């Protein structure tokens, strides 16, 4: 054990010094921590406003670390240099020794070290001092040893620094988290703090090698005020910027094209940006383009065609050579094409041929429908992710289509006409041959080549069949059709048109057909038009003569009048000449043919005389020539009067007798109506509120209206007859009209309609049946009279023995006119706006049922031409003077109907409620309409 006072003092002082040095070092660390916090707060605040780039963050981070380390080394070195003397001094201050016992002992120890050979007394005194100092040191406590004053000052500063740092970093916690992450992890991808957030779509982007990708970012937070950029960074770290396009709202889009190397991207606006996102590059081949070429078989003569897959259908004829060229984004080495046939289920694999560094070619023959899958592989053996899918369809070589356009499938024709024949053939590839085949009943078919003489897909053929050359006779039937074939090597391309039948009829039958299709008014109109044309010519001649006598015409006026006279004469010549050559359908027209021929010669003679009239001729010379023309025209007036007398007499008779035909039509309607009302006469039949019963009442009122109109018109037309020869017809007609009122037929019809409206089916049937019986009574009473002998006593049909006391020359024509009226009525036809029976009749006059849309009058017929004369509102044309023109109107395929046909499609239909159907028929009705 060491008892040397100096050594003990020195040891105890060194121990206290080391403890104080440790405390001072802790205080230095605390002070340095406070300084570090202040630097961190300042650093974060600067990054908040300046958004340092990553490189700047690394430099600043390194600089701060070096600065703090240097500061720490400086402080540590200062603490390490803390000496025993400084410690002695600090202890004396802590004990508040005025004499500084510890410092004195320390300095005395130093002095003893520098000197040798001290006296005993000196050694005694030194030992005493050392012991006293050691005793003081030994009694020193923690408070005297530790630097509490320094610690207090540093701690206060540290607390202030912590509060300042907390105020800066603690309040904006979200921003602080981002900024601190940037500061402490400068090498990580931490974007600067901003008020913007970026939502990247797609979140995990992938792109095929060499492909394109569209990337979008939705910027949320504050309103975007500056341009949004897409920044891309390649493997070398080079960054490229591209402006983005606003897609709507806060969504911005940009496209990265032809990506062949890995890269990353981010969106930025101002100093804000998103995190860098890696774009995954898929090193996989992708089909970028597929082109198809089709080479049809040689027989089709179709051109080859090339198109991109998906732009058109992969379709071809059997035997078509198909080629598929595929291009990829990467170099290709091989490929395969799988054809799975639908019909057989077999699969065929086609190997690819290299046609380029990045392209392959597949070649195969189209045999049947199949599903195609094409795969390609790159040079490292990677196969495409998705194959190219296509459907192969077979284009059938359909047989040609041939249509017989004319004539109709059934046609009536006289032996002397030419029948127009036309057909049209079409084929999807080409027509090889068309044959026109015709035959007469009982003879073999005869085929004639009709074309085409060059390759075509459609072909029209027109010709005419001269029946006169063929030598057919009435009663025979000609059948004709067309055959067509195409180039199909299988010989299946053959087609036949519809067969047209031409029934040959005599000219007498043709005349009857025309009469049945012609309104009576059209016959009478011919004579009115002729008379008007003749009067027009005479009027112009008389006007010019008077003007010449008064000297009112100058040279220009003479020329104008001569021109008008010439035009009137030409119209009259054309009209009379056309009617002379016209096919006669009435007996009286045959007798008038000679008169028309004389008129034609007259107008030819007039034409020669008019051509010799010159405006420069003197007035006396022109008067002489006009007198000659007037005399010639006046001399023919008697013939014209004779024709108009015949026509006028026939017109008056037809106007009266047509009412007997109309009456029989109304009789048929009343019969049908009475039968319909009979089902409502039973007590067991529900009729209350029946819409059908009300409809029948409305129809009854319509019949009543027609009957009352017939009665009044009959009386009016009968009174117009003034010739005593027809007194019996006049009297019987007037009596017939009165008899309708005497029997109170309209009154019975009114009662029937009113009771039907009120729902009383029994009374409605009773009155309707009484009206029918009264109508039958009238028909029976007058069937032998001159008024009713044509049809009243023959169930509405024409009476062949009908005869009226009239002139012989018009007797036959009158019968023809009446017979045509009855035929038109029985066919459900209207006879135009003239004297024919109005449309909407009930067809068969016996049972009242309509003939529907069918009528023999619809059958086309071809024969000699006949002119149709009408006023300007009809088919004829009139000149500026109001003269009536004539229009050619043969009843051929192109002009088959002369009558104005009622629109039957507008006729309302009737339906019977199911509860009104008789019980025994309910099941059948339900089954028919599919209600079971």
C-alpha cells in the first residue's frame, strides 16, 4: 500500500479529472445534438421551399455530417486537454477555498518534481499540504466534481433547439415525413414534397419489345397551373422530357413509342413529381401486321386481292391460294399456322417461310371453312403470347340467277302482235351462256342463244316475239323461259327462269276484254273530243275571215292566224287519222270508220290549201282561200253530227240503264248485310255494346244513302230523255224511282241502322230483312220492263236477250256498253270517274261477297293499239288553247290497265270479339289464331 502523500494526492486528483472529462464530453455531445437539430430544421425548411435534387441532397447530407464531425472533434480535443491544474482550480472554486489548497498542492507537487534533496522540514510541510488536499478531494461530492453550470447552460440551449426543431418539423407532419425521408435517404426515390399527388395508370406498366404504351397520370390536390411533363430515364441515367396532353379534368396522357430498352418514368409539374416507375420490357415477339393475299382459281377470272387481316373477310372459292404475311416487333426465326376444319374436324399445320428479318410467310389452299391460329417465335425461341386468330369461310360458287322481266307469267295476246321479251341474269363470278327457250303447246322446245358474247357478271337481254311470224292461232298457248349457266367446273351452275305462258285469243275476245277494262265515259269522250277539234278549226277560220274583212290584221297578225289554223288542222288530222286506224271495240265504231277516213282526207286537203296561204297575200285572196276551207269543213259537219247523235243517244240510254246495274249491286250488299245481322237476332247472342253490330248499322246507312242517291239520279236522268221513241224506258225508270219510296225501303234501312246502333240486334235484322225483301220485290216487278230487262231478272248478269226499241245501228253497241258495266261491277272494279259503277262494290251480285284483290281484269293483255282520249287532267295532254290530245293506249305489258282501280288496301277490315263467336266455333277460332 502506497503511503506517499504526493502519490495519493496525484492519484485522487487524476481520478476526479477523468470523471469531469467524461461529464464535459457528454455536455459536448448534448450541445452538438442541439446544433444538429437546428441544422436539420434549417435543412428541412430549405428543402420545403427549394426541393433539392437528389445529387444536392447527397452533397448537403455529406457536408452536414462532415461539419458535425469536425465540430465534435474540436470539442472532444478541447475536453481531452482538460488538465489536473484546471481540475484543481475548478475544485477550489467549487469548495470556495480562498487559499486554494488543492491548486497549491498541485503546484507544490510540480515544484517537488523539479527539485531534489529537500530538507526534512520541507518534506514535512509538503506532506502536510498533500494530506490536507487529499483529504479535501476525498470529501468532494458529486456536486463539486461535475460541471453543473456548463451542463445547465447547454441543457437550456438544447431545450430551445428541440422546441424550435419540433415547431418546424412537427406541425406539418405529412410534409415532414416526406422531407425527412429525402434527407436521411437521399439515394432512395423520394420526390420533393408538394401539394400534388400523382395516380399513375397503369400502376405496373408492361410493354412488348418494340411496342408502344400510353401512360396517364391523374394529378390530384391543388389546381394544375403549369405544364405536366413525362420524364423518362434510360439505363445510362439520361433523362428525356415530353409534354403531356390533358385528356379531361386533371388527367394527363403521353405515349412512349418503340420501346426497345428498359427505362423508368415519372410525371412532373413545376417542382413536384411522382416516383420513378419502372416500365417492364417484355422480350416477346408480337404480331404487328398481318397481310392476306388471295389468288382465286383461274376459271373464275377474278382478280387477286390483298388486304390487312381484319379489314375484310378471309373468304375464297375452293381452290383459292391464300398467303398470310406476318410482321413482328422482333426478329423472327420460325412460325406455324394451324387450320382446324369445321366440317371434318381435322387439323392441318402449315410451316412458315422466312420472308424477312422480322417477317414470315404462310401459304395454303382454301378447301373448306376453318378456324386459323398463327404463332410466331423469335430468334431466342420465345413464342408470341397471343396467336393471330382468323376465320376462313368458303365462298360458294352459287348458280346464276335469271329473272324473266317480261312478259308476265300469264298473258293474253292476239295472233298479230309482237310480245316484248326481256330477262336479266346475274352471277357472282360470271355468266357463261343464256338460252331463250320457247315452245307452242304440243311441240318440242326450241332454244336460241341469247348471249353474252364476253365475260360479264350481269347480262340483260331484250327481244320481241312476233306472233304473226310464228303463225299461232287462237286457243294455242306459248311457253317461254330462259336458261343460264356459269363457269363452275362442277357443272352445277345452272338456273332456269320462271315460265311465262302466252294464251292466244281472237281479236273479238280482245275487243271484249278492252270493253271490260274501259270506262263508258272514255267511249263517249272520243266523240266530244272530235267535235271540239272540228269546232275549234271552224272557229279560227271564221275569226280570221272577220278580221280580214275589217282590215284588223297586219302582216304579223296574218302570219299568227295562219299558224294557229295550221296547228288546229294538224291536231284534227292526227286525231281523226289515229281514230280511223284505231282498233274498234264497239260495233258502232266499225260503221264510223268510213266517216273518219273521209275526215282524214279532208284535213289532208286542208293542209295543202293552208300551206299555200302566205301572210303577204292580199286580204281578198286570203278571204277566198278561207271561204274554200270553211265550205269544205262545213260540208263534213253532217257526218260529224251523225256520229255525235249516235254517241249522245247511247250516252243518255246508258246513264239511265246503269242504275239497274247499280241497284243489283246494292241488292247484293243488302243480302250480305242481312246475313250478318241474322246472327244477332238470336236471344242467346250477346249484343249489348257490340262494336260489330254498330259497324253493321253504319254500313246499312251507307247502303241507304247509295239507294236514295240512285233514286234521285235515276229520276233526273230519265227526265233528260226527250225522244218519244224511248217513252216506255222513261216511264218504267220514273216508276222504278217512285216505287223505291212507295215501298219505304230507305225508311226500313234507317230503322235497321238505328236499332243496330242502340244494340237491338233482333229489330235491326227484322228491318234489314224487310228492306231486302222489298228490294227483291222491285227487281221482280221490273224485270220485264225496258229499264230492268238488261239485268234485273237475271240475278245481276247481263240478259243475252236484252233488246230495246232503238235504232238498229246502236242496238248492239248499247248491249256491249251495258255488258261491260256489269262485268266491271262483278269484278269489283271501279270504272273511272265517268259513267261506270263506282268502286267498292261487292263483286258477285248474287251473294254479295267481294272478289277481293283478284279480278280477271288484272290479267295483262296485248293486242292492236287503241287510243285513250281524256281531258287534260287525265292521260291525254292539252295545248294552251285547252284542246284535248290523244294518247296511245294499247293494253300491253307496259300499259295493261285503262281503268282507274280503287285502292282496296285502304278498306277497313272487321274483327269479331271472341265472346261473340258462336260456342261451337270458339275452339276452331282459338286454334286458328294460336290462342290455345
